[in-house]
C-alpha cells in the first residue's frame, strides 16, 4: 500500500530503529531490485533506495489506521576494511528513514545527516547569546524576546559571513563560518574611544586590536549600503 502518511501537513524525516530486523535479510531483499549501487572502494558496496513499510497509527478520534510510509534505506556491505584486511563474514551496516518528502533518496539521507549542523546553530543561540531560558512567564513577552533574538542573531551571522570575504583577520586557519561567540568577542566587545568632533562621531580603535582592519571593512560595507 503506497500511501504517503500526512497529518496536519507536517513533513518529516525520521530515522528508524531496526529493532529485531535482520540486516542480512534487508541486504538480500534489496540486492536484486536496487538501482543505486555505489562502490567507493574495493570491498565496500553501498545500496541506496526506497521501499514502503506498513505502519499503524492512531488518529485524534482514537481510530487506528494503517498506511504505507516511504522508507529510505542505506545499506553498506564491507568485505574488506580500509586497510585491505578481508572479512570472513561481511560487515553490514543498515540505516533506514521514514519520510513523506517528495525528494530523492540521496537528498533525504543528506538532509538527515545535516541536522547536526542545525543543532550547532541552536547551541549558539542558547549559549553564545544566552537565550537558553526565556525571562518571562508570559507567552507574549517571550515571543517578543525571541523576535528580537532572531534580529540580533541574523545581524551577527551577516557580520560573521562578511568577515570571511577577505583574509584581513588574524585567524590562522581558513574557516567557512564563525561562531557567534567569536563575532561578539572580537567584532562587538572591544575597547575603543568614541568622541564627537565637528558634529561627527569618531571611533578610535587601538593599534593593538588585530581585528581593526576587519571591523573597518565591515563597517564601510554596511555604511555604503545604508
């Protein structure tokens, strides 16, 4: 029964727990029908595809319904390890996912693996920006705090990405993104002298500040846009 289960228009990717399912039986069942077979090296074969598994769930009115949910599988069979050692019994690794998204099998697997990076962004909001606990017992007040947090987070993220466009920072390694903590400590919270002269505000930054060139470049780029 190839019926994609949707409830309240919620899309999902859920990694299944094989429980008592046999890896050997899974491998035997997909070897003849799988069309996406990859061999990244000698002795390692990866089978990627989809099937449908019947799942029984309970509706809000307490009635039970059975539907066939799309199940993505990624089965890795190793007969030789990466050092060239042959296995007496093949090593089988099984990963299966439930989903109702109309994407390719590989995209579903990649999206699930990418959830770890999403957790890093959540961690930055909770720890680096100190928004792990909301300050009020009222929902509307906390909603306002979260909206202001979103604005501040997006600004800090834009500053971080802008700082990567040129190698004028004191960092030794090339990075793809900067943590919010790094942006706050190096580009927001630093010593300076703000004076007013001839109707203009002048910010003086000490020469010992190794981030002064990056700060000036980012400031000039934002000022030109505004």
